[in-house]
C-alpha cells in the first residue's frame, strides 16, 4: 500500500519565462502526492510563478534572485544546496533534462547524497523511497531503493499527470540567500534571449509530428501538419544527420524523450534508438511506405503509404472539417 512521507520535499521549480515548465509542474504534482509535509518550491527565476506554484501544491516558496545567472546549472546547484540548509528534507525532486541532470549530479557529489536521474516512477512504500527507471534502451525496468540523507531524484517527462490541489494555500515567496561557489562566481552571462518564435516546445507539446528518412528531406510537410494540429516538430537521428532538421529536434536514445498525448511519425521506420524516445506517447500514429516497418508494431493507427501523398490528403480533410464546424 502506497504511503506518504512526513518530511518536506524540495522541488526545483524551473520556469520558461514567466511560467513553470511542464516538467516542473509534474514534479510539484508528484511531490504533493508523496508527502503530508511541506512541498517547498525553489525558484531561481527573476519572478516566481506564484499562482501556478500554489495551484500545484507548493506550501512554501524559496526565491533565490540570481538574475540571468540562474539559468547556469552550476549557479542553480548552489541555490539547491543553500535551500537544503533551511530544513531537513526527505527528498529533492528535479527535472531530468540536460540542466537538471547536471544540477542533480553536482548537488549529490557536494552533499554526499544518493542520486537517480530519469526516474519513471517514485513512491514511498513501507517507509522506504522506491524509484523506477528503465535501462538498455527501455528493454529493462529497474526498481531502486533509496535511503540515507536527502536522496535526489530527477524525473522523466510523463511520470505523472499534472493536477491542481483541492485547497491551494496563499503563498508569499521567502528570500533565499545563496553563497556562490568559486565555480559559480566564474560564470558570466553575456546575453540571454528568449526563444519566443520557436513555436511549441518539443518536450512540453501535447502533439508531436516527427519526420524520418521517408520524408526524403521534405520537412515542409512535417511542419505543415504540426502547425495545423498545434504541435511541435521532431526528427529522427537520420533526418538530423542529413541536415533536414536541427539536432535540437532529435528524438530518441541520443536525443530527447517525449511523452505527448499524440505522436505522429511520418516516414519513420521505428528503429529502437528512436522509439525509446517516444514509445510512452499516449497515442501513436504512423505513416510509412514499408508495411514491415517496426513502427507499426507499437502504433495505435498505421497508414501504409507515401508521406508525400498521405499528408496533403490529411491536411485537406482537416481543413474541410474545420470549415464545416
């Protein structure tokens, strides 16, 4: 039977601009489900998203005003260490993205704590913290028991559906003084520019349209379908290697892991090094001209056909349906 811990949980509440990231929202929801104690949100953003933090279960906010330097993992890790000195936390939760993994590793090394990144589940059973994690390209599932002082866990996207709490509390951010390490003081932020015109974030998107070898370089079709559906554009490693898409859009073992509600693969064969990065999508649609492609084994709906014919036909049907709505 799943239980709750009584100790407070510290959550690094990452923001994109003025708002919490999707993964940070999941971390707060998870923290609220794991403890009957305080959920302490640590914000290193210039202005914490107080309303969202309260809605998702935070009971305290520690605010370290570090300016643009807070984006640097070494600076943010110093803020986490400073926050750990304010209470006796039973767990630290972070986002398991590139920045979060760097922060988790540095904090764990400096505080001699256990650390796990990429957690697929976190529970507290029988007084013991248990963490689930996949390995070897998703072919193995592991159950890891964590004890000792203040374990640090980085969660993977899709670990839990974000949900508001029944009775949010009124929050006032508490100022957190951070003594920066020599490494953090050596960081100089020359400029910081928000990617406001980059469209929907790939890791946060509810819909992802991914192009593979089968689009034969025509990512215009991929972008068109993504635009119509309000989704983000992804790519396989082959597509990125060919220069058809930027490396930042790569999904898979050596790229990003996405867990959208809808994943549409266009010309994607379904090699294991790609599917480990998208197989947790709620609904998978595949369009590929090879009827024996592995992608069809995990697809909820598959179309055997030429992407250059199927996608324009689909766009026309969508446009017609919307005009009649």
